[in-house]
């Protein structure tokens, strides 16, 4: 910055320019530049020590974790709330963020003071909800405040061990001119809260709204600043909710927690495999069960395919829900070239049951098996599980944690498995007969689909 007082500030993103322009060069917003005061001192999220220290000299301290009393939530967090960490929880409106956090506030140990700060609901509404959910409230205080400076002053006095901010989009800082919820407000308020968390050891939970595009409003700005980012997902009309860790400095990313929304609030789903399998009375064509491993545990998930005569005139439809769309096109090309099964005259739809999104490649083989099963109208036995990555040469590649997946399948009563040869366990597993395959053709043979 050349001279103080000569900059223009974007009210959308907080970017600075030296001369006025119609469009902000940083975020592309129109007419958002305003003659600003001097660039405010750049504040960063956290810098605790000012001098470099040798790692070996640093004392090894175990991080302290506080349970929230909700097992699934604790697991997604990596084993409970880490003292002094900042966690962002995003999700569509009405998905249950406030409900879960209120329950998590009540579930913390009684000696743990929790302050629930709301900018969205009245204190009476929260009190009513807490009563209805039968949340323990002795250690729980509520505060209606949207100015971050006032909030921090209150926190200095109250000294809670954990603060819940519902939501971060309603907070504003007096130092920033733009409206609450704008990127520059989010950046400023969040960075003040992060600094507060790190210097005082207070745990901060931030609720974040999700935009139409599915990002937490304030593109990525918040995600970089916080220690963990959790997203709530659900299918539109399902009462099941999936909490997924997108980023976690203190635990496994991609960890999943499964809840059901009931009239008594969020209830944990203890045996999640059950909800991802639809129970057909007998085997049906187009349905194949796979074992996915999202996060730290294996999950049995049903992959369904429907291949239907295309009317698109050489332009068949490919639609994948819960799997990557581009990957589906690639897999279907592999199927044609390396197993001689053409789907060009068919529209192919893939659906992962239960609204879960599989982000790993282990579901490739199940997706193709389900497609061929639908094409040929030939079911795969209900007691068979299938997993493995399909390569472009038609090879079936091993995936991580093969044995763990097989054990889970055996535990849930599956008696047969078709898996990559590289995933064959060294010793046979009890109760499950495992066939190792090298190529797609062999895999379809093992499943009696050729
Ligand atoms: P809420 O936690 O307010 O969602 P968010 O904070 O993510 O916007 O939950 C809202 C929905 O949940 C609302 O439509 C009512 C429903 N709900 C229940 O079904 N059971 C309950 O016990 C509670 C508190 C809410
Ligand atoms: Mg809410």
C-alpha cells in the first residue's frame, strides 16, 4: 500500500485496490469498491510463538478431548471436541445443525460451561427447544448477540469452555463496513474468533450456512481458517442425516456420522449399514452390495443400476447419484472395450442407496456389476459383496483395507465376495467365500453375469 488513505476496499471480499474500478479485481463483484480508509492491519488467524523452536524441544502434550455425549458426533470429530479448536459445521437450512449442536452442548460434562450464541432464533425459542429435547441445561447459557466485539467482551467475562455460534453469517465486526454474511465480514469475525480460541483454549463451534452451490457461504475463506469442517448432508425427503468431515486437523477426513432426525431430536444410528441396504424379498437385477470405507469404518452400501433402452438417438443418458458422473462414463467405456458389454444403446442410471456419496474408487466394480446385471436382467445373489477399482485396461485393482471390508461383510451375514486378487486375505476368513479376480471379464464371470 503506497499511502494510507488512498485505497479502495471491496465491500464483498475486502480486497484492496489503489485506483477505483467498476469491478473488483479480486472477486469480480461490480460496483463494490468504496473509498476506504487505510488498509487495516492484516490480521491472521493464529500465530502463537514469535520465535522458531526446534520441534524436538517442544513438549509432547496429548491433546485434550471433551466428549459431546453423542457418539457419532464424537467419532466424526476424531474422538470428541479438541480443547481450543475451531470447528465449522455446514449444511442446508433445516437439516438439523442447531438441533445437533444444542444436544451436543447439553451432552458435554457438567463441569464444562457452554455458551450458545444465537443470531437467528430468540432465546425463548432455544429454551423451548432445549426443554423439548430434554437437554441438560445447568451448564448451558444462551446469549443473543451479533456483534463480534461485544461477543468477545462477553466471553472474556463469562469464560465458557465451549462457545457455539449459530450462525457465523449473522455475526458482524464494527471494523468492517459491509453487511453481515459478506466475505469480508466472515473473514474478520472468524479470524477474531479463531484468535480468541487459540489464545484462551476455548473450543468454538461455528454454524455455517450453505449457498445454493453447496459451499459454505464465504467461498473457502472459512474452511482455511478453522481446524475442522463438517458437512451435514441428506437426501431431500430422508430422515437420515450424514455428517461428514471434509477437513479435520485432529482426526480422519471423510469420516461419516449417521443420524436420524426424530421428534426427540437427532438420534445416532448405531448400525448404519442397515440403512444403506434396501431389503428386497429376493434378489433383483441391477442391485449389488459393496463395502465402502469412508472415514475410519467400513460400510455396506447398495449400488443400484438401471439400464434402459435409450431413445436419445446415439446420445444415451448417464446419470450417477452418489458416484462421480465422469467416472461412470469412463467405466462404461471400459466395460465395452474390455468385457465386450456395450451400453451405447442404453441410458444408464446409477444410484447409491441411502443418499450417501461414495468418493473412493472401490465402488467401481459394484457399479459395473449392477449395470451388467440390469442390462442382462440377471440378479446377483443377495449374499454376495463386490468391491474393487476398475482400471482403464480392464484390470481390477486392489483397494485399501481389503481385509477389514471383508470382515465387515462376513459380520453382516454375507457369504460370498468378489474382490481384487490383491485383496485376498492371507488366511481364509470364516463364514465368507472369497473369489479374487484380475480382470473385469473374470469378475463378471465370477458373478455369473456373462
Ligand atoms: P434445525 O436444527 O433448526 O435446522 P438448522 O439449524 O440446520 O437450520 O432443525 C430444523 C428442522 O428439524 C425443523 O424442520 C424441525 C425439525 N426437528 C425435528 O424433526 N425434531 C426435533 O426434535 C427438532 C428440534 C427439529
Ligand atoms: Mg438453525
